[in-house]
C-alpha cells in the first residue's frame, strides 16, 4: 500500500509541476500576443514532430542526462555539487586535447579521450570535496566558484597554447579531431550519436548501482541522515571525496561526449552557452535525484529547448518561453520538497512522546 | 608597477565594489536572521534588468532605480514566502530563484526589447556621477573618491546606516536576537517570522540597487547573465565579513579591488582569461579562513529529535 | 492564595501527561515540584507559562481566573520562567539579555547606557551581582542562570518558575543560587522549582508536591518529611524481578580507563571515567540525563573524540579509532535517540535494518536482496514489528516498532559487547518486555552489555552492577542485588552514598 502510494505521489507531483509550467508559459505567450494552442503545437512539432526533430532532441538530451546523473549521485549523498559546468568543460577540453595529441588508431584515441575527461573532471570535483572535508569550506560555494575558474582556464587553453591556427577562423577553439576518433552516429544523417546510448546505459547502471550495491547503499544513507550513516560506520570524508570524484567524472564524460559526438573540437563557450550543465542540475532537482527519473526529466527539458527553437522558427513567440517554463518547474519542485518535509514532521509528531 | 596601481585602478575598484557590497549587505541581513541566501545572484540579475527596463519606460533615472528596487522586492517576496512560510530548503529555493531570474530576464529581454543576449541604447542615460565639492580637489584622493556614480556613495552610506540600525536601534537589536536564538526570541514574544520577512525585503531592495549599479553604473546596458558570479562572490563576502556591515564592506573591497585589478592586468598583455580568474581564486583562498559549522550540528538542527 | 491550578488534565492523543493535577502557591513561598522523568512536571509548568493549553482544568491568580494563549500573556500576569535550557542570546552582553523585550529607548535608538544602569540597579536591589557588559557566551553556567533570573525580575515577575535550575551548576554555584532564592522569597517573590535533586529541594523549599505518572501523590511541608519518604513517593511501585540466573562473569570485554572530554564549558563533559564490563554481565549506568551519559556513549562508539584516556575492546586498543574499526572490534550499539542516530526516516525498513550487516548481506559489493529479506523478516517475526512491508519507509512506523527494529538489528550483530542506551524509551509495555527479554538472553549468551537508562526501574531490573553518573563523573558503583532505589536516587542527585 505504502509503496503504491509513494509511487503515485512521486508521479503526481512532477506532472502537477509540468501543468503549472505550461500554464505560466501560456500566460507568457499571451503577454507577447501569441496563440497558446498554436504555439504549443509548434513546440511539440519542434521537439518530436518528425524523426529528425526527435533525434535532435535526443542528441541535446545526451549531455543533460549525463550531467544530471553525475549531480544526482552527489545530491543523493547530500552533497550540493554545483560545479557541473566547470567539470563538464574541463572534461570536454581534456577529451579534445587527448584525441588530438594521442597517437594511435581511432578507437584508442576515443577511449583515451574518455578516460582523460573522466580523470581530469573527477579530480577537479574531488578537489572541492577535499576542501570541504579537510578545511570545512562550504562545498556549494566552492563548486560554484570553481566553475568560473575552470571555464576561464579552458578558454585560455584554446585561445593561446592550443588554438586552432590552421583555418582562417578567429574563434578560440582547438583543431578538429580525427574522424576515426569520433562517436558514430546512431542513424545516418541524424545528430544523435553513441553518447546517447552511453547516457541511457549509465542511467540504468546508476539505478542498479544505487539500489543493489553497498556503496550505493552508503550514499543513500548518508544523504538521508548523515548521523545515522556515521553511527553505522560510514566515513563521511572518504565518501564525500569518492562520490564527488564520480559525480565530476560523469560531468566530464558529458563534456567528452559533446566533443566526440557533436562538436568534434573544443570551442570556448559553446557548452556554457547551451546551458547543458545547469539543465542537468535542473533535471536532477526535478527527479529528486532518481537516476531513471533524471533521464526522463532531461528529455523533457531538452524537448522544451528544441521545441522552443521550432516554435521560434514558425511563430512570433520567442524561444525564451522555454526558460520561463523550466524555471516554474523548478519552483514547483522546491515546493514539493516542502510537502515531503511537512509530511515528515507529521510523522515525527505521531510518535507522541511528549516530554 | 606604477602604471598598474594608478589612480584610475582605485576609482574602478570603487565602482566595482558597489554591486558586490550592496548584495553582500543584503546577504548579511538574511544571514543574521538565519537564512542563507544563495539567491543573491538571481536577485541582482532581476535588479539589473528592471533598472534598464525602468529607464527605458520612464526615461528617468530616479524612476529606473525605484522600479528596479520594487521589482526585486517582489522577487524577494517569493524567496521569503517559500523559505519562511513553506519552510522549504533555503538552498534549493535560492537555486530555483537563480534559474527563475535567468529565465525571466532572458524572456523579457526578448519579449520587450526584441533582442537576444544584450540590450544597449547609446542614448540611454546612466546613473549620474557626483563630484564631491572639496574632496575632488584633493590630489590623489579626489580622483579616486569623487566622480563616482550616486549608488557608490549610497553603498557607503548604507554600510553606515545598517551598522547603526543593527547595533544602535531597538529594531535592529531585535532582528539580531531573532537570528541569534529564535526559540528564545519567541519565548519573549518577539515576532521571528515578521523579522525574517523584513530582512529578506531589505536584502531584496539592496540587490535591486546592486543590479542598478551594474546595468546603469558604468555602461548602460543589460546582458544575459551579466551578474557573472557576483552574487556568489557577495555571498562569500557575507561569510568572511561575519555578516557585520563593516566587515562585509572590507571583504567586498577586497573582491572589488581584485575585479578591477583583473581588468587592469589585461593591459599588461596578460590574457584576459587568466586575469579574470583572479577574483574567484582570491575568493576561494579567502574561504579557508571561514569554517563551516560541522555537518553533525547541521544535521542535529534539521533532524527532528524524538526528545 | 497567589496562584491556584485546579484539576489540570493534559493529554496528547492517548498519552496523558497530567491527570487532575491541583497545585497552589502562596506569596513569598518556595514550592518544589518533584518527580521522575516523564512524571509530568514540565508539562504542568508549560501550561502555567502559556506554552501549552490544558485539556481541562483552570488557573486562578489572586483568585481571578486567567487564560494564557502564549508566554506573553503569562509575562503580563507577572509569571516568569527560567527554562532548563537557557533562553539566552550568547553573543549579547548581560545587560542586553536582561532588558530584551523591554529595552530602554531614546526615540528609536536602543539606550544601552540606560540598559546597563537598569541592570546594575536590579542586580543591586536583589543582591545578585553581574558584570553588565560581559558577553553571555563568556559567562559560566551559574552566571547565565543568574542572568536568566534577573531577566525575569526585570520583566516584573512575581511568580518565578525554575525548571531544573541546578542541573548544570557546580556545587558552589548551587549554593549561591539557593541563597539567592531564599533571599528573593524573603523579599516577597514566589518560586516554583522543578527538580530531581532532593537534598537541594529539602534545603530551599517550604512545601513539596510530588508527581508520579502525571498524578499528584502528595503535597508535604518540607519540615515534616525526609529524602527517603520523598523518594518513595516519587518511585512508588514495586519492582518485578525478572527470572534470571546467577552467572559467573568472565574476562573483561571492554576496558575504559581515565576517559575525559573537556568540552568548552567550565566543567569537563567527561571526567576521568574508568570501568570494565565483563562477559555475561550487564552494567547499568544510572543518572539524570545530561550528566555525561551521551558523551560517554559517543566516545566509546567513536563518534566523539576524547581528550584523555584509553578504550580497549576485546584486547584491541580502539582509542581514536573510526566507528567502523570499533564496530569491527566487537561493538553493537542501540543509540539513545532513535530519530537522530538510529534510522534514516526516508529509507525503507530493510535499508534501515542492514546498517552494520553489510558483510553478511552482500557479496563483492553487491547487496543480496534475498539474504536481506530473510534476515529482516526474521526480526519482524521475532520482535513482532508492525510494518506494512519490508519496503515501508521508516517514518511510517510507530516509535515502539522502530525501536524494536533497531534493537533487533543491533542484537543480531551477536557482538561480544553491546551498548543499550535508553532501549525502551517511549515504547509500550509489550515492546518493553520483548526488548528486556532479548537483552537478558544476550547476557546468557555471555555478551557484555552496557545499559544506559534514565529509568531507574529498568536498570534495577536488568543490571548486575550499577554505576551512577553525575556531572560527567562516576560517583558510585553498587551491586544491583543489594542496592536500593533510594540509594541510587541520592547518588543521582549528587548526594553521598549511604552504606
């Protein structure tokens, strides 16, 4: 009974949030003088209208799913890792440089690029975890600040030492990687690539990891009640550094997947402008850090974004409607966390031990 | 090095301190009543946009600043309602508001000005620069302190006003009490929730001013995400300054100076990417001196004990 | 009569904290309210101070009926309360703490000079000297207590409620406090004192009312009673001795020697604690809560660092070891506060069950769901834990059932050493019997058990030896077979052992 109730509640609240988001979006559409139904129809078409748009949505969802999974892991353990953006950018840069400069056949380049991205981004993220467990520096703030340092550093690397000077382009970017090291596309002529498969496999894998492994168990308990976990013998500092490493590593993988599967080089600002990392964090918040849920939430956010682009092509309503809808979704989710908080308080009061 | 540390560097520093300082003061007031406001970044962004919008709509600088304050007040009410009445996790609410601010400003930029990324109108007037009579004639000091935008002086005055409010008035004393020990404050019949609302609204107004200085202070323009981490730096300034106005001013001065220095260093053929890291690196180093309260205490506070 | 509380009843759902309690207070009188933990003293005073409203019954002041909705109403009727946990602002000065809520002002400004003057004048009037500019955080607990009383006096209180006023004070501070109370009473102030400490009560009060299980068992004049009689009135029930064999104790399983934790207060949290628990022995730690028991448990289980001393479990020196190492050396631990330490409320029954059992329920890092189900459902049957399923979240279980789950989990460790802290707090009689039976069974199996409880009856029933803690020290060791409740209560209250 309880389980069914929990599942239903877990489903109802995101749905309510989506409805609220669409309602507020409708108000915004009316404000700019658009036709609500027409606009939403175009939005739907832009996201899922035909096979090209559908796969395009999936391609955009790929980095969002990956980042979301990384963040979900940290959130599950109760650590506010807000550094996905920097971790992703460093991962992308490392992947691009490795693929460019490691000799060998394409497959080796590809694997080396992925491993480099995972290690660099993981260490960068674990560094923040170490600062917290060693010096008591607030993880939320350090990860936020480290974002800026990471993106600036990556920008420097491609503006100076590793700048592509072969073409006439003045852009800060690396050279293009070897075609043999690129992720294969899943369908001829479509943008969706191997990274999407990796993301889905990882989502399933993380779901199983959380549910069925002892480390996953320790992470869940640490996030639920850190005192209980400590009492049971879980070492918080160690767990923090490990889970921050993995969390950052997955964000780094997201960066690698963008480089190897879509952009084929590291272009300064391209990942931050697309807002992949923050969308990933939003997806995690929407799904309350559930891996499978995060993947679905990432798809939803991606669809809102690609749908927004489609809508903008065919109506006068600006693309930014999407960001309004996304923001309202998140606001509703913070309210959802409140509801579970109130529930918990009631459950505590039921005990009735007065004194 | 003479060229590096010249008059205009310090003048620029003062200009760049203002938004950080104003927001950090807001953060300090919130921290004083027990609310850790991660939403500063979003509040400044709303302030920056609505200042430009107010200017565009009315053509009056006074109205623009007023409009920015009002908009940010409304926005901060959302933060207050969700964290005080609904008792939602303050950090999640702060993050959510940052998202909302980004969404609202990019949408409005598009919907109202029909531009993407940035809005700039060369005919739009910025905040007036004040020449302080006697002061401006003092050689070095005059060049640094005089001729700044009106909000820079306002920020300095607000530091003093807040210092007096918190440490000299009865209302400020009770605000401190509500944050220091809410249970004790309630047992004395003080209204803790009302006090928290007041604090969040003060914070909102200050972030409105911070935003106005950002978009109208030097160049009159708005760009998407133009706060660029200043809200988070302000948050660290709040922590370093121990939520004490004078202390917060000191910390903000440090960060503002680093920002000015980072721009200045670009003239010395150091790549801008490297110089722009300076404020963030210094901020992180500064954090070593501020210790988090242990996670055990945090957990004990939030967990409902059976006793 | 200055104050009359007439037939007060207060129920929380099925639990009745006060039943038909009548209590009165004369002007200039010191009236003590005593009773065991959970007897309903604090509830009664919270009603008087407007923090709770009674289910039935009424309050009269100077013969006039009054109704209090919140503390402000009580303060208006000149009732002041000094809470057990002080309601002070540590960062503020003494003067600020005393005038808060009634600050002297010059227009909008807080007149701190006047505040200091008022503080000095009130402290001189009642002969309770303080340094008005000193920060409360830098004051001893005795000084903080004095600030609390001055604050209440500054509010104009005529009736002053003191909740466990001496619990945290040093003997000298207690003496000073008692002297102040007497002198204030002589100046016409009236006091209600809630306490466990019989010797202090006997010294300071005029009349004593005893509560037991929410009911008044008597009101007596202090001059016409003695501590033994009061103890009997407080406890009042016959002990049911459980069937238990006499066991030959074996080698020591845990050896604690000279353990101290300084803390940041005037008195150390733990002061050179030494004891052993042997195979097949239950050692009870008695004491009023807050006398160092929590710190002792956290120190032994590795959750709190110690400043001095050593802890040896099963011949392994585990001083400074991690929680995991200590558990591996042979410790299981029923924690004193189940919601704070014992469970994760959002997690399921089985997830809460396997904490500490990962070795037997997983293989190469993968949880074995079947083994978990077998393990936890066996506990559910054996301890009669009422739960929807093994996947029900812990927050939906009642307190008693949750406690049974925790006890089952820790007993199933089959560890040579078991800490049982408040094992039956807030559980019903049935659950209590099951838990007590299981603890005795572990004893038969020759485990060493350290039982910490604020329920004296529980300790008397289960323990072979009894240690009494008071102010972070072990102040007495008694043989459970010969010790009397009166003896232990006296030690718990800081008195000297008789015989």
